[in-house]
């Protein structure tokens, strides 16, 4: 893996981690029982995987870059 690819993957993983923590904090108030908590935190993980990609596309468009 090249250094550039490693940097991009590292930043993306950092974005996933920050987003997941934020989603868990927000969703913890909606947590009712073990089943409800598991489902809401699973949704938080899915959002954490997708959300950094949406920011990359958004910022690229905002700054005038094409992907």
C-alpha cells in the first residue's frame, strides 16, 4: 500500500471513529432495552461507515474538485 493510500485510509478510519462516537452519544438517549440499544447502535455503525464518504463528496463539490 502506498503512503498516500495509507494516509487516505487512516483519515477515513478516523472519520468513521469520530462519527461512530458522535452517533452513539446522540442515539444513547433513544435506547430502550437490550434489543433497542443493539439496533440503534448498529444503525450508528452503518451511518459511521457512510457519513465520511458523503463529506468527501460534499467538500470536493464545495471546493470545485471533481472526483
